[in-house]
C-alpha cells in the first residue's frame, strides 16, 4: 500500500513538472523502449496520475478485505496506465497496455462475489481478443512502415490495419456493440477501482487511437462514417442505462454514451484531416473533463450507497453531474463547446445535444435512486479525495484557458431532461428494471403503460410486444461475448471478401 | 580433420559418465550424481569454448569414410551450437531436477545412464555434418529414450513406450528411405549454408518434392507434426524429468532441428521456396498449431495439456522455417530456444506439483499460489510467455514470426498466430486463475525445519532458473548474449549465399 502511494505521489510530481519535449530511452529492455512527453502525453499524464492518486486515497479508507492483493493489482494496473501515457513506440505501448488490461482483472474480481467473477471473466475475454487484434495491427503497421516509433507508423494506408486498430482499442473505449463488458466490470469492481476503470482506463483506448491511427495524415471514408454512426448509437447505451437500478451501472452506461462523443470526433478526424488539430484539442479536453468528473461520481456513488445522501454529497453530486451534462461555467461546458466547434453538420449537433439530454436524465435517475437509500451519519475523510477531484474539475476551465460563456444551448438539454423526467413522474410511468432488454422497449413500454392508464385495452395481436421480444433477444445475444466475437469475425471476413471483389 | 579431439570430447563428456554409471552400484548416490554433474560441467564448458573459437574462426571437423561415398562426419557450425548450447544448459537443470525428483525412486542408475546417453545422442545430432551421420544419431536417440519412457514400469508406461517405438521406428525407416533416394540422386554431401541441392542440378522438381515429403514424414514423427503426434501425449506416463527432456531438450527438438537442417542446409531456403515445398511445410505447421491448441483445450490432465501445447508450439518453429525471408527464419529458430526454455519450466512445475501434493489434474490446482508460490510464479511466467505476452521470450518469437509472415504478404499466417494466441490463453489462463484466485484445496505442508522451501530445493531451484531465463531471454533480447543475436548471425549466413 505504502509503495503504491509513494509511486503515485512520485508519478503525480513527475506529471506536473516534466517539461514538454523531454525524451527518455531504455535501450536494453526488449527491443528498446522510448518515452517522449509531447502535449498529448502531458495532458494524459496529468489527469491519469491525478485521478489514480485520488482513487488510491479513497481506497485507503474503504478497502478492508484482502488489502495486499488489491494494492498489488492496483500497483500493476497503474504502472501500465502511467507508462502508456508517454511511451513513444508501439511495442512499449503494447507492453504497458497489456500490463494495465491484465492488472485490471485483479481489480474487477476483487470482491469475489458471483457477479464480480462473471464480470471479470467477460472482461478478460474481451481483453484477450483486443490484445490479439492489437498484436496483429502492430505487426502489420511495423511491417508496412519499417519502424516502431509513433511518428513512423503513420505511413500505413491499409484499411484492414486501420480497422484492426479501431477494433482493438474500441473494446477498451466501449464503442457501441463492443461495450457489453463495460457496465458489468465497472459496476462490480470496488469503487476506487471503477473510478479509474471508467475515468482513465477508457481513455487509454482513446490515446491508443490517437497514437495508432494515421491521425491527421490520412483519411478513410468507410472508417470515418462507421465511427460516427457507432458514436451516435452510443446514445443507446445511455438510454439503456435508465433501466438500471444500481448507481454504478447507471454511471457505467453513462460512460458508454459519453465516450460516444469521442468516437464521433475520431470519425470526423478520419473524414477530414484539415481539422485534426482542432479536433485533437477537443478530444484531449473532453477526455480530461470526463476523467475527473466520472471518477468523482463513481467514488461518490459508493459513499452514497453506504451512507445515503446528505447535504454535502448533494452539493458535490450536483456539481459533478452538472459538469457532466455541460452546464455553463463547468469543465463540461468548455469541453462540449470545443467539441461542437469541430462539428459542422447540424444533424450531428442535434444528435449530440440529444446525448446531453440522456446524460441529464441519467443523472436525475441517479438522484432519485440515491434518495431512496437510508441516511446514516457518514465519516468525512473518504470525501476528501472526492473534494480533491472537485477542485481539479473546478480548475479545469482555467487550465484549458478557454473563455467560458453562457449559451442557451448549454442549459436547454438539462431543462428538457427535467421536463421529461417530471412528465414521467406525473404520469406515474415507472421505467422498468431491465437486466437485459433493448432500446426500443423503452419506447414501447411507456406507451403500453399510457394505454393502460387511459383504460384503452383492446384484445388484439400486439405488434409492439412482438417487436420488443425480438429486440430483447438481440440484446441478449449482444451481451454474450461469443456472438460479438462471431459477428466480429464475420465482419472481418466480409471486409476481406469485399476487398477481394473490389480489386 | 581439424581439431577433431574437441568433438570427441564433446560426445564423451556425457557418454563416459553414462558407461560408468551403468556399472556403479545403485547405492553410490553421491558418486553417481557427481559423475553426472561433472559430465554436464565439462559439456557446458566445451560448448562455451566452441562458441568462442567459432567466433574467432577456428574450424572443427572429424570425418572418416565408412563405405564408398558414405562418410561419417562431425562438424561444428553456428546452427549446431545453437542447439547444443540449448541442450547442454537445459541438461544441467534437468539433471539437478531429476536428482531431486527421483530421490526415492528405484533403478536410478539405469535412469541416469540412459539419460546421459540421450544427451549424447542429441549432441551428436547437433554436430552431425551430413544426413547419414544425422540418421545414425537419430536412431540412437530413439533407442536410448525407450528405457527412459519405461522407467515407471507400469502398464501405462509400457503402452507409451511401445507406441513411441512404433512411431519412431516407422519414422526412422521412412527417413532412411529419403536419405537413400537423395543419395542415389546426388551422392552424399555435407550440410552447407544455403543448401547443396541446387548446385548439383540433378533430378526434376517433382522428384525432389516427393523426397522432401518423405524426409518430412521421417523427421516429423519426432517433431510430432499432426498425423504423427500420437506418441507424445501417451509418453506423459513417464516421470516429469523425462517429459521435460522429451519436450524441451532432446526428442521433439531433434525432429524440429532435423527439418531446419533439411530445409536450410540440404535444399537451401531459396531453392526450397522455388520448389514450393515451403508451402507444404506451412500447411503442415498451420494444421499442427491449430489442432494441438484445440486438443489442449479439452485435456483435464495437466501434463497432457502441456503435451498438446508442445505439439502446437513446436510447429511455430516449422512455421518460421516455412516463411521465406530472414525475419520468419529468425522467428522460427529463436523459438527453438525460447520454446525449450519455457516448456521445460512448465514441466518442472508440473512435476513439482505432482511430487509435493500429488496434483496431476487441472481442477486440483486451486490456490497453489498460496501453497507453492515460487513454483506457481515460474509456471505463470512460462505460461504467459507461451501466450506471447511482452516482455517474455515467447513474445520475441511471435513478433518475428508475424513480421516474417507479413513480409510475404501472408495475412492468413498472422491470423493463425493470433488464433493460436487466443487458444493458448484459453487453455493457460484458466489454470492461472485457479492458481492465484481460488482458495487452496490442500493445507500448506509445514516443515519442522526453521528455514524451508515449499518443496525440495532441488525441484525448486531448476524451475526458478529456467523461468528466470525465459524472462531474461525476452527482456534482454537485443543484448549480445541473447539467443536472438546468435540466431540473427546464423540467418545472415543462410541468406548471404
């Protein structure tokens, strides 16, 4: 424990004071590993080590069972996550990425309940598939470009390699249809671990995309449009989250929909290389913003679960939730403004605002769920790390040096969500609890409830119910990893056949 | 006949101890062990000396004509030292391990005698200078391994030994046929970098292809390629040091080494690729890799699972050979060493588990991480290396294999490597999960001594050493002393012709 904390403090100091542009080389290790702190690395280093440090401080107060094993895996996972932030060659990245991914298995399984075990097994399967895809991607990149440094591998123009990279890191990011592991894993790990899993480890996938894609060099229409579609579909994750009744699964589903924004941004980068710099800043600031707020919410959710909602927690929660929704003067507002400045299609903008509405709904659901938990007097000390994250999130707009302003578009989604929520409450429409269901059920079930409440009951074949059954089974298939992998394989096969016929 | 004395000494360093041990009384444990270790020490020293002299440019040769045009030839080249170095170093660890493992066993004199003979045969294979000499030692190896497989003298080991004999005698006969056909075509030549068949320009390509397939079947029995692998899982009835020897030091490796010799130094890699025999080899290798991994998934017995894993992993070597181009060759040859080191660690661990807690099945392995932490750690390192996680040794070989495949534009092969890595994790990770995350099934044995290891130190020390070696071979892959550097030198020779 002490070793981990010391390492974390050291890493924090390193991240704060390492000047941009510094180089480190370890020549004797494997094929040589080199580190280069550029702007991207610096941003990632800063929020990564900060969130890890705060989560560790929280873990000091809360982890009581099997402390040694927890800290061991915490240490390993952090080492991987920290190293991959500023490593500058593909093999080093692969090394640290695997260290992090495998280490997280130990964190997820820590509670050793049935749920935790199942979640960890699902997680590790996804990890291994991701690792293999990444290995093939790296081999093909290096084989095409003849170098292992990140600057050298942008030469590749093969679509197959790009898709491999997208899939390999897409699993970590939780891109729609590769996301099924995410709510399971994030909901069953201890809070301090889910905070880092959801807050910063998802961002490792983002960093992977930045580093391995021909970022701002080459464009690819197929991959770009696929990413935008997948990113928009991620809103589904948020909607589905509304049917959950555990605080942490709500937050996990919210992560899926939030990462959807980033996926859309990457899609835009792939479509138009001109704007890549602008979009890069948007991705970086959004990642930092989401890391701070989401990890804080995870820590807070565990506190609320244990001690109920009191005034201090309401205030903290309100701040983080509003940041996440993107209300004015918060880090979320700045991040979303940057995001929107890169998007010029109005349809896409409207869809992104829809995402904000869903986030707001999720947060309201979170609030109503946490009000049901019985209040107990709570100790102050576990709240301190959360307060640290609060300060970080508060300072983020200034760090980003962006002029915040008040725009109606920033507030609108929140009030829309509030309106929907009050409407649902007034009509006494309960959102059903669904372990496995589908998005369309959300639209059909309330209508059935409406019909019932107005006493319009006709005995006829119910189209909506049949459709609901179909989508339920699709979701059930999606949440089982083997179907996903089969689909993946089929997709790869399809692409290769397509390529065969095209050329 | 240059410096032939050293070659004789190299062979005698394990042959003489074997002869003396046969005539020693069973109870002279100390003398027997020290003789054995003396032999090992001499052999390692000699191999090291040969390494240095070869770098300085000294040649080592020993030859005399047996019959008209048939020559008995021993010589030292880069390839032979790669294999000789591996065998002699692993022989040291296996000997130490066997002393610990067989402490209470009967017939130790017989065991160690044949054990040393087995190594003699392997070293003979390494320094064989032509196919005929290679064949002699190849058959010698078959004969001296037989008593080792029979060591337990129960029904299972009898079955195993008979099955082994059937397979290998069949292989030997086919191998001989191939050699004779080749001899009638071009006469006997010594192994030479770049091959000698192209230069002789005899025979049409179909004939040479058929001869290659015949030779492949002959050597492939020992390398356990797929339709000919049946003896290997059965041979698991033998004690752990024998399995370790079979899989990592002598038999399986001898087969793979034979294929290396045939492809690179008989046919020559460029000629082989022109003939298209590399595709035959690639097909066989891919089949074996996938089949072995799939079969391993369904094994409940730890040693059986490891055996099928060997079948699949040894074919990585064949796969690397079948990829034309330096990168693929590096991958294949370096895997010869890396696979040996990792697999011997796994078998040492399996033996340590079974001799300490009588654990042979995988579902008995729960919680071993708590009761036998050092052995479990070594097992974990080796298993992760097999999957190919950086920075372990297995990653280095997989990396070069992948690069070599893409150099030829063979995405299929990269896919197979990926699929095999998936299967490898599917059969190794559940074991690791049991070891580290489950509650122990057995109480930890508490010894009365103040300072004690989890098992006999002679069992623990060798497996720690080989596990460490598999880590170091990966981490220091680029240093001058690593297997990778030596293989790179060697490949440079094969392709510069």
